[in-house]
């Protein structure tokens, strides 16, 4: 198996680079009937006397024998890991030849350098679990052999197939052993050595039978014929070895192991192999080259090589993928800084560009998990802010009593004929003022988002920035303070937008006039309906309303200020749909009620009315109508203003915050950071980053070397 060592060693380097266990060599398991020579075959493959062998049932537990290749230099490390004092105490150099040692799983850190001791421990451990009376157990003994002369390979020695229970063996011993064997050999990554003694009938080989069950195509079964030396006089294994009795795809290999006598005489492996060679030359000269333990080892070598070859393309792909990953990782870390000032300028520019791009939606890195940047600002404007404004009720916080009180307060000492305009202005302003708070909140939200974009840019877009934590912090600081500086300006502007609305209640606003017109028509209609019911009320009512105002001037604010608005005027305006017309319409309607309810008490009823506590009482019909009119007007005007605010606040935020920051970001950053005195400090690389870059570079180098190693192996070693 030593031929594999250089290849495996080279590959090991590759494994170490790309992560262990890329190529797992197949396990090799021996199957066969009891005493057919399985343990002997394994042992001669390993080249060490370490397994208990003998007549009768000897192997009574599976033995998982892991061969571990160690570099002489690595040995110290491996040993110390297992037993910190082993090296110091020179324990490694005691025993057989000092450079090979074994360890059992069940004895933990104990190191065996004497292979006789190992064999003894196997026997003890077998007895411990399976008893001393031929019992078997499926619990494996695990043994690792560390040596510079082996490849990393796992061999499995199994109890032999037996038919008749003896000793402590259960009745179904045959079944139990079969199941135990199948458990190991059904692993597709297991090469099966089907061992049959030459002095038994090959055609009825139990070993081949059980192997065929899990490997019907014979792709991983190698037949081994033992005890060629023990054939009856006058018979030979010619036919068997030629594959004439049973063909085995991967081959039939005859071997001669040490006999019981040899074992008793402590014949060593080397002598045994020499004698085997002599025997084959004498008995089967034509087949000698293709039989024997050495040839078996070579064949296994070849099988393992094939396996390695099959794994190489995948390994190569894996290396290439990793190399590409590390390459891009490395380039994301950036080159070491050469020209500081240009690097600084580049980074600043890159950040500023990314920042603007994130707002514009043209960033390289598009976030998919949540809205960010410009899209989020848009969301804030139209969803968050828009929705909030829409939810502001035009009459929110105003009760009918509030309205009534406002009307009466605006009327002053005299009982009013018309609904006073002042009350409308007063109330509508109060409602408009309520738009200011959500507008300022909108500014705040956009400001927060702009702040978040900084993080976004430094996290995703300008990864290089992470190399220079100080520069990163400085940039964040500059942008943050720029944003902070813009906040009061923008707030002021938004505050002004609301103030502007409050400054002048434009009752001539076309939408307002339209809305009034529409409502007037409704009221007019109601009035007419009422008139039809009370035909006499109209003329008297009309006569009550003074007509001092010259026609023409009627729709100006003067009309109302006097509280003596002309009824006729009102009617006319009502027709043209101004809001003032509406106020009067309301008045007119109330006139009827006055006729009905108040006329009899005219003159002295005013006092009584004023004395009453407004909260608890029921409104008179006139009052109710007054309120209704005012409320409708407020609602209509409020909607106009709300629409304005909904439209103008985002514009103001864009102009005074977003666009301003976008436009001045680059120059602000350059102005504050691009200073010769700061260069050195800002461009101090984080230790972490320098180290990561080195690691990535090393890894890349190792991968490139690994790729080269694979190419070499494929060309030279295998074929
Ligand atoms: P296992 O039960 O299949 O593991 O068989 P072992 O390896 O324990 O061998 C059983 C007995 O057969 C031992 O006494 C071996 O010495 C003996 N033996 C194994 N192979 C040969 C062989 O090729 N020639 C001779 N003469 N004896 C062998
Ligand atoms: Mg055995």
C-alpha cells in the first residue's frame, strides 16, 4: 500500500487547504467462513502482526482498523494532542520501532507501541464484551494505527460465517453474523474481500454468496483464495484461479498465509511473503505474477487509485470554485493603499455616489428584504404621511357645542342674523393647524431614513470602507451632521407651509366656491321643500333680512364683517355658489324657525337664551342649522388645505432636505475630510482587515498550488 503514500500525501495537502474529507478512501472489509484466513489476509496487507488469528472462532467482534498516515514531523503534534506527556516522557520511542503506534477507542489516550500488546488488548476486549465461551458481539472494537508507512484507510475484520452454534452462541448465530456482515459490506464505499480457503469448494463459497447480495455486479468484490498450500495432494487451484469455477469481475487472487505452526513459531510477515512467493513460483509458475499477497496489495492499490481518480474532477471543481470565491473576497478587501490622497478621494466619491444612487434607486446593490433609500422615502411620503393626513378628520376635536360657542362668541353682544364669518375662520384655522404635527413627523421620518442610508451604503455598497474604520466613522459623522444641519431648515419650511395656509383663508379658492355651490344647491333644495310646506314664511323671512349692501360688492369679506349681509345679495351669491351665499342660506333657513319658535318672544328671549348653559341643552333648530353650515364649510375648506399640504410637504422635504443633502454631500465630505493632515489617520487600516486580506491571499495561493498538485497527480502518478 506504500505506493499510494506519495499521492495521498500530496492530496492530503490539498485536503488540508480545501477542508478535510474530500476524498474518502473506501473501507476494506473481509468476509468469509470461520477460519478461512480473513484476519491473516488483513494482517499481511497491513504488514504487521497485530490481529489474533487461530483455529476455531477467534474474531468475535468486528474490528475497525483505521490506518492513519503520519508525517514524522506531524507525529509530535498528534501525540501531544492525545497525550500531552507522551513525547516528553519518551513514551513514543519504546516498543517495536518507535515510529508506529496504536490507540484503541476504548482505552482513550493510552498509546500502544508494542503490537503484541495490541493483539492482547484485542483479545481482552473481545472477551470483555463477548465472554470467553465463543460468544459474538456486534459492538466493534476500534483501533487506530499511526504510521508513516500506511495510507489513511479503514480495514474491517469481521467474524466468520458459521452455521452451527457452539458454546455461548445463540441458536440463530448464522443469521446474526450474516446481518453483522451485511451491515458493513452494504456500504457502497466498501471494497469487499471475499475470502475462501482453497481446500473448500469454491463453487459453494459463502463469502462470494454474501458479497453478491450487496454487490450483484461485482464492482467492488475481490475474491481471495487462501490456504493454497493446504490443498489435497493431487489437486490444485488452477481452475479456480483462472476464474473458470466462478468468475469474479475484479479478479481472483490466491495467497498463502502463515499456518498455525508458523504463528506458533512467530514467523514474521517478511519471511512469510518470501515463502509464499517461492511456493507460487514452484506450484503455479504461470500464475505466480498474478497471485500472492503482494499482488493482492497492488490490486487493492489500483482499486484505491481508481477511486481517487474518480474523485479528482470533483475535487478540482471544488478547488476552482473556492479559488474564485477567495479571489473575489480578496478583491473586495481592496489593494493595499499606495497613493493615500487619491484613495481617500476615491472612497469619498464612491460613498457619495452610492449614497445618491441609493436615493435615486440606481445603487449597485439592490436590497430585496425591505424598502430602502429613495423607495422608502417615497413610501413615507405617500403611504405613511399621505395616509396619516387622510386620517386627520376635518372636524376632529370639534364638537357641535364648540362650533356653536364659537359662532356665538363671534357674534358679540347682539343676537346675530347671519352666521358670522369670523367663527368660520377661527374654526377652520384651528383645524388646519392640526396638519402641522404629521407634517413635521414626515420630515423626521425622512431624516431617519437618510440616516439609515449611510449605514446601508457602508455595509453593502462600499465594502472597502470597512477597511478604514476611522474614515468610515468620519464619513458617518460628516453626513450625520449635514443631515442634522438640514433638519431645522426643513422643519421651518414645513412649519411655514402650514403658517402660509393659516395666514390667509382663501374663500375664493375655486374648489371651495365649487364645493359651496354644490352644497348651496342642496340647501336651496331643502329650503324650497320647506317653503312648499310653509308658503307664508318666505316673504316675511325675506323682509327680515336687510338689503343695505349694494349688489356688486356683496361677495367680499366686508359683507360678513358687518353681520348685516343683504339677504338678496345672499340669494344671488347662493346662485353663483360662493361660500358666503351659503352662510346666508343657513340664516334664511333659520329665519323660518325664528318665525315659528322665537317670534312671539322677540325682544326679551335673548337674555334667557344667553343665560342657559350651552353644554347640556338641546340645540334649537336654528342653532343646529348654523352649526351644520359652519361644519360643512370647514370640511370643504379643510380638504383643500389638506390636499395642499399633502402635496407641498413632500416637495419641501425633497428641496430642503433630500436634494440639498444629495447635492452638497460630495463637497461637504471633501471639504471636511480631504485634508493632508488627516490622511494618515483616516486611512489607518483596521488590523482585522489587514489580517483577513493576508489570510485570503494565503488561501488563494494554497488553492492554486492544490490545483497544480491535482494536475500533476492526474498526469504522472496514476497511469
Ligand atoms: P479467520 O477466522 O478467517 O480470521 O482465519 P484466521 O486468519 O484466524 O486463520 C485461521 C487459521 O488458518 C489460522 O491458524 C491460520 O494460521 C490458518 N491459515 C490462514 N491462512 C492460511 C494459509 O494460507 N495457509 C495455511 N497453511 N494456514 C492458513
Ligand atoms: Mg479472524
